[in-house]
C-alpha cells in the first residue's frame, strides 16, 4: 500500500469545507513563493502545524487559514535562512515577551516602521494571548503606527535559529536560549490591563530602545515619532 500524497496526508476532518479550501489555496500560494526551496510536504506540514497553533484560541474562526498562512510563511522564511537557502544579508531581530500582545508588538511596530526594508523583525510569546492589547494598539496609533494587522503567536525553533538578535521582555526562564545569538533583556512593565495613560511611557521607552538597537545595527532611521 502506497503512502498518501503530501496534500492528502494533511486533509483535516475537523475543518469545514470552506476552511479546507482556504488552506488548499494558501498552500498553493506558498508553493509558488517557495518553489525550488521547499517541497510540497514541508510546506503542507508547516501550514497545518501553524493552523494548529491558533485553532484552540482564535476568536474569529474564519481568519484561521489566513493566520496559518502568514505564520507558515514566516516560519518557512526562517527555515530557508537557517538552512542557507536564503542569503539576504538583512539583520533579523526577534522580540519575545509572555503574551506577545503588548511589549513585543509595540517593539515590532516601531522596528518595522523605522527600519523599513533594511532589517526584519518577528515577535513571539511564551504564552500567546488571544488578541493584541487594545491599549497598546491605541498608544501606537497616537504615533502613527498601526499594529492591528498583527496577532499573538508563539516562537518556533526555526524562527529563533534564524534570528541574529533576540530581545526578551519578561518571559524569564521560558525564553529560549540558543548559542551564537545576541541576547538582550529589556526590563519593561507589562502593559496588560493598564490604562492608555499608563501604557504611553512604556511605548516611549520601547521607541527609545528600538532606536538605540537600530543604531547599533547600523540601520538608518528617520526622526522621532510624536504623539498626535
């Protein structure tokens, strides 16, 4: 008896027809993007394990295939870098906190806004939350940065191995340690359950730290963001 095809191996009885179709479409897109880099089986496996990461805590089930596709793309990009299949020369920074809902998301927002295409940043959490902290979203909007398109997610082995710099923010012993990476702990208050007024100083501290990090990485940055 022959083994099932890679696609058939990951067909899911627990998914609706619409979700299965959405995942199949996502797999097709990823296969085009990573053609010649990874085979169908690897792409399918990463897509469906990424789906599993969100299935138990997603608040909007219809978005699950999209979240899975985006996370799988990030993981595959990281794996390509780890395996020497992608040589961009672009510095990669990983921001880690507990819930990946506040501090690391604000850091990602500033880093992406300031670095543009000159560097890459990814966020992660040891215990990912269900949604981005609304106060963090509002605080970042005040300085013209929209983080509503992000979502709490875990870190994975290939993502950590692909990072040049790992910034930790309160995840303690749960934060992973891999040889050969630069680690830095940012001591910041957790914005969970804090008011907007209380989150603003944390936001401003994060901006200062991100700017200093970019300077250390020799990444050119524009002027300071200012609250409206």
